[in-house]
C-alpha cells in the first residue's frame, strides 16, 4: 500500500525557517517524480515544487523560488521541503504527493494527509 | 492567481447532472492533458480524471471528463450527496517553465 506521511509543520515567525519531510513507502520511490502542493486557508490548491527521480531537476512556483528548496533522500525514501524566509502568505496545509508515471501526467492519486504550516508573529 | 479558470460554485439536486468548466490557454490545456481532482475538507485530494477523460480504477463512471481546444469540462451524472466537495482541474503549463497549475476550484453543493 502506497503511503506518504508528512511531518515538520508548525508555527513559525515571519522570516523564519521550517523543514518539512515526507516519508514514502509501498512503492519504488526512485521511479517517481515527487511534488509538494499546498492549500492556504480558504484558498484553492497550489502546486509548490517538484523534483525528478534522481534529484537532478527541480521546479518551483515563482512565489517560493529562492526561498524554498525541494530535495530527496532516495536511500531513505524521504522527500524534503526546506522553507526559508517564510512569509505570512506561506501559511497553508502542505501536501506531499507522487507524480504520475506512464500514460498519466501531473500529480497522481497518492497524497499525504498534509501538515499545517502557520507563519505568524 | 491561477491561469486555469473555473466557476466558483455549482449546485444540483440528487440525480441531476452537473458540469464544471475549466478555461485555460494554448500553453496549458491547449497543449497538455488535463486532470481533475476531488477534494473534501480535511482529506487528501483524490485524482478523479486523468489525461482529459481517463478514470482511475475505483472512480464511478458517473464522473466523466472532456477537453476541447483550451477548455476542459468535468461532468458529474446522477449527483449524490457524497459528491459535495471542491473540484479542481489541473495541467502542466509550458509558459511557466514546467509548472503544474491547478484551477481556481469549484465548490459543488448538493441540495
């Protein structure tokens, strides 16, 4: 069974940092691109970033470029999102998700339960 | 501000058919396949339709997707109370350097 379990969310002051982790199991982690998606309170879904299977390619939404870093540890089946210079508008539930493979395109049907990040003074 | 535009809400009664539109451009829907997600509060989003009209296993055939030009649609036939949720279209956008974009979202209410 595919499982994605996020951790690391919490309350942080503006300008602060937070590191989110996503532990993956039940599938061959090294075969899949992985994404982070967030949902701010009362807002819609927003794709944040994704990373290639071997970590050699990374893409970010413009609003987090230069502040967030996506990475992965394939030996530990771990997806990471390092968030620096956090802003109030980064407050959201952050989901880890597996990207599609094969005849599918985009984010697949496997998501974590989400972890809440609150940026507030 | 999303580049994929959806109506904010759609309303129907049990048994009715509801259609949700998703309007994009040549750099996203016009050139890439569209996915649809169902999102209930407090849960993880669920992939409902992929590559414009394909249904993952387990998704009822009441849900159908289509695409024409730079627009896509999700239809829910035989509306049920458990279909009350938020629905999002999504696609890759070539003009945004490999970004995946979600639509603005549509809240479906079952009266």
